[in-house]
C-alpha cells in the first residue's frame, strides 16, 4: 500500500477544484451549441472570478450533507437537501424534485417520467466523492451511485460512476489509459457510455484528428444537447443525427475522454479540444479540468489559466438564505473542508494520524486493486459493484441499525384495481447475531397482500458471515379512489427496540 501525505493530498484536491472552475468557465459560452469551435483561451471578460456553474453548486450542498451525516449520507438524505437548497427546476433536476414531492424515493425519483434520466446532470458532480475517498474508487462509486439515482437512471448514473472511479483512482494512478480502463471496469458491458468511449479510443488509435473523432462519436451515440441552441449561423452537418431527447451522457462523456486523449495530457490543449466539440461544453471541460487537476496538482496547473479567475467560488443554483448550510467562498476553503471530512469516509483503516508531521496520511490502494473486478465479494448484492447498478431503477435500498433492506418493485410504480403487483424484499443481517424479523404491511382500505400481510423471517449469522433472507409479496389493489397510494412496510426484530419503516408509494395508472 502506498501512502499519500497531507501536503500532496491538499495539492491534488485544490487542483481538482481549480481545474473544475477553469473548465466550466472556458466552456460556458459554447454550452448547448452544435458544431466545431477553435478555442485557445477564455472568450469572455472575467473580473477575477469564475463564472457560476451548477456543476460545482450541487457539490457544495452535498458537502454540507456529508458533513452532517458522514458515511450515512445516502440518496434519501441528498434528496431532502436537494429539495431544500437547490433552486433550478430545469430538465432532470425538476423531474427528480417533482417525483420526490410525489413520494417516489430514489432510484424511482430519477426514473419515473424522466426524459432526461440519461443526461449529464449527474456526472458533473462526481468530484466530491472522489476527493473524500482518494485512491479508493470502490468506495467513491457507491456514493456516486447514491447521488446519481436522485434524478437520473441508467446512462445518467453510469456517467457519474465512471468519473468518480477515475477521479478517485487518479490520486494513485496517473496513466491516462489505465484510468479510463478503471472507470470502465465499473460499468455494464453493453452501456452507451462504453460504446462512446470505445469509439473515441478507436478513432485515436487510427490516427484520425479530433474533429473527425467528434463526428464519429455523435454518429455512434447520437445526443441532442447541442441542438438546444443548435448551429446558430453555421451550416448544419447533414451526417450527424439528432439523438433522442435527454440521451446525452454517452456522447458528452465520450467528448470528455476525447479531449483527454487528443490533448496528450496538456492541460490547456485538452480543455480547449473538449470545449471545441460543443454540446454540453461547460460540463465536459469542467470534468476534464478536475481530472487533470487531480493528476497534476494545483502547483503544476498553468497560472495563465488561474489568474483570470482567482480562487473564488461563485454560485447560481443554491438557496442558502434560510440557513442550515454554509458555503465556502474559495476553492481553498472548499479544499480544507474536504480534508477535514475525509477521515470519516475513509475510516481508520485507510486514514492514519502521523506523529512525525502535522495532519494525516491516506493509505492508497495498489494500482491493480483499483479495478472493480479486483474488489472483494459483497455478499448482499453479489460479487461486484455491478450488482448495485443492477438494482436501479426499481429497487430502493434502506439502511437500519439491525438490518439492510432492498424493496424491489420489479417495474414502474403504477397499479390498476384488481391487477396484482409484485414486490420482493431482500434483507441482510447487520449484526453478528441471529435475528427473527417480522414484516408487516400497512395498506390502504380495501387492499390485500399475499401470502399474508404479516410474515416472519429468520436472519442467521453463520460463522461470522452475514445472514440473508428474501420474501416475495403480491399486492392486490382495491377500487381506485386516489391518484397516489402510500403503503408502509414495518420491519421489526424480536426483542429489539428499533424498527424499520419503509414507505412504498404507488400511483394509479
């Protein structure tokens, strides 16, 4: 195991946030445009501060949630912070908030009625989890998943997982191609993001220039983000299709990788190429800037790009007027808060206090252990993180002191009178002792559940391993009286005082 001392850790985290601000500011004027653009520096006048960007705003709110809840922060917590402090209602943000208000919990909140569930709003907020868990992508991706499912599903989730893995691993591994392989190892084999990245890598290997590679990407995984504004005064490209509404993560993640490959690890060139591809230009460049900032560290970033912006943070999407959260005013203050918080997420196993110098050191995973397939078996969800991804978008996870639960609706949360609706409940023992659990459904008047509204399950603990149990239920809705129905599954352990209450919201079709 390698060790990263506090001075280096601080430099790489600060580099991440500086790179994020630089890329977001550079790309902002070309966001939502389609075409090829030749960019070599900022195109707007800057008064010594960066442009505001929701890419960073949301992570400042998540920082407050993480400081309050520590390792217990999850999709439910982030969803509540979202509704309280995040102001925009555009696209997936608004749909996610609307679904949460309707009682749909994550990951359903990110899926139901959400045409933008495969878009870019999640992959832009991966850096916090990576910086809190440097050198441990196996941890960072789990929080990235909890974050993304609030307002995305499928490709939208895969994008944040991909970048969280890369950015966490970048504290250890600096080889570009190895980092891309690490990120891909956490994704399904057949997803659109993988197809887009494979396309870029193929173009690069063949010696095609970056403009031809961009064209190939937009043909391979067509998106529509650049058509929000379109070509303006440029001639449309007849051989580039307009993809489905909201299917934008695959092409924009691929464009981020495109800038990285063709920029040949040169910070400025990489960001300018990413921005030159248009589409979600502020997000692609901001994410790439953060990656390169981690790899190079703040001290190695070119001052030419930092000086016009300074170290300030400017926000546009946060309501902090009612109190409850505090926002860092500079990337330096943000970095210090991350450094103070990281030991909670890493735990004593990977974060130790040093006597010979102030601060602490982070124990990093060996490079070969950064891949998903190198991680130890997770008993509840299967062998690898891929099983966690497979739970979305219809299975919600719940954590209680005595047990963990997954409630899988096995489909969209719509019901009709008289038509059976299947629910599977999976339970995992969280203590090193046997338990008898009682599962009791509380249903609307006239509803039934089979085989019984009350069920007993035994959770064993075999030679120190965690006990597992599963129960399948069939819910029979009564005559329709409302548009929304709130069911509650109460789970209690014999002889224990705590209880798990799980809300299940179903909608009348």
